[in-house]
């Protein structure tokens, strides 16, 4: 995509990544892609805000060439050191040798650790301003949104917040870069939640602190480094992030995520009975086969919904590994304060239920009634499963 002027002399110079299968080497983006948004301000002093991943160098420098002579660059502003935004930093220094890199103190250290860069680097203070000529930038420390060195950059005359990972989402840009031009709004909102649950959720407390801090400024445009630029409804993505961040410690939405695994269909048969019971109550329900769904796609449901039902057989005296894996990641990502229930089949000795509790109880999941059955479920077992699902759903509905 060509560079796009978002306000006079302020340009989006981002690139789409439709090639990487995994973001952070972990989270699938094969179908959705991702954008690495960067920005250029063509003032008396020329500044670039955030960069891109190394393999996108040619495309990225092509974007800059459209709007400016990069060799004349004065400032490289690094909001966040993760290499999806800094991969070309050594290269750009060679092309723009007079540019000074600006970032937080931790960024200065990380530039040395990640790229061996120590010269023409300047640490900025929280709240510090920088005049580019007609325009002024102000920097806000926003630690752990997403790494400890992270900050956001605010352009004061147009009220543009360059928020980097904050308020970002998965999803390559499909021609339109602004929320008001976008025809796939549901896609970007869904992918923003998946990104939040995968990347940012563990730092929800820091997200809330950052949002609190930003209440002191007037924001007309939210320009993150992944996903849509929010100029029609800048408050919308901030509100969504705030809502999602509050789920880390507070009550989530009435709804149930059902995660199951099944080796020969017995736990799956019971899962269908439990799902029937849940559905009877009308409560929203999402079902995931842990062996076939990447945790990336399960986490958003776990994050938003108050209830979790896990169905898993005993496998070699412990919890079926694909289910254990999803739960481990969920706990690591800070999925807490859930109401949960468990069911599963075993052949000769149990073990899954105990392991399930061992994984989730430290994360303050309140485990309600659970049951296990031997081998294939009987008609009576299935009836019990349906009632079990309905009773659990009623508990979630009543809050
Ligand atoms: Fe987009 Fe934390 O990097």
C-alpha cells in the first residue's frame, strides 16, 4: 500500500505482513495477517515514529521514499523495542546517519542489548516534549503496554496518539487504514480482542494505568502500530481496551467457554450432553476442541466470559495434554477469577480432574461440581451431564 497522509505532513508509512504464519513465533496470523504501522512527520525537523520487522525493509523504505528523503531524517522515535517495530533500526541508521534515536531509558539499554546501538541515542523523560518546528510531540511512559520500556507519543496540534501496541490488533489492512473507511469492522474488533488476549492481557493493570494517564490529553486520532487508525471513534478502541483490562480483576461477561478434548469420542459424547444443558438456559456458549484449536483463538472467549467448562479424559494418569496446554497458557496470560466446572472419561484410574484443579486453582478459578465417568457414558451419565451443564449455566447467569 502507498503512504497515506493522515493529517497535513503526518503520514502513515506502514506495511502489511501477509507472509508470517506466527506472530511472536507463537500466535497464528496466517489467515488474518498483521500490519506494522509506522508514521512520518515532515516538519522542519523530520521524525519517524516506530519502524517495522526486518524482512519488510524494502517495502518500508519504499514507503518513506514516497514522502521524504530519508537521509535527512532527524529523529527516530522508538515507542517500543520489540523487533516487529525495530527490526530495521540498524539499517535506517546507515541510511539516515544524522538521525537521533529517542526512547525511554530502558529503550536505551535495550538498543544496546538487542542491536549493539549506543551512539546518537537519547533517553527522554516521561512527559517531555520535543518541538519539530510547527508541531510538538509529547512522550508518555506506558510501561508494560507491552514491554517495560514502552511509551506512547502524542502529537499536540492534531491530538494524534501514536500508541504502538496499545489499542492495536491483528489483521492486515485491506486498503482502508481508518475506522471510518473500513468495511470489515467486526473483523478488526474481533482481531483486536484476540491480540489483546494473546499479547496484552497479562499486563491489564498497566493498560488501565496508561488509560488513566491519557485522560489528561485530548485524543482526536488513535494511531496504533498494528491494525486500524481510529479517527472517527478514537474513544471506541480505548473503551474496548479499558473494558477488556477490567476483566483481569473484575467480573467478566455472562457466558461460557467449553474447552474439551477427546481420544475416542466418549468425552465428546458427554460434551454434547453438557452443551445441550447449557444451551437450554440461553446463555452464550463457545465450544473449542483443544487438540484442534490454537490457544490463540480460545483465549478471547476465556477472557470475556465468566464461566469455563472443561471436558477432558484422563491420559496416562493425568489431564489430556492438549487441554492442559490451553489451561497453562490461559493461566499464564492472567485469565483469573473464573467460575469453572470439569467432566471427563477415564479407563481404569482417574487423574485428569485432580490435575485440572492443580492448574486452575492458583489462578483463583472457583471450581464448582465436577464429575468423571468410566469408559463410555451411559444414558444415565448423559442425563446427568445435561443437568450438570444446565445447573452450571444457571450459576453463571445469576452472576
Ligand atoms: Fe508490536 Fe510488542 O510488539
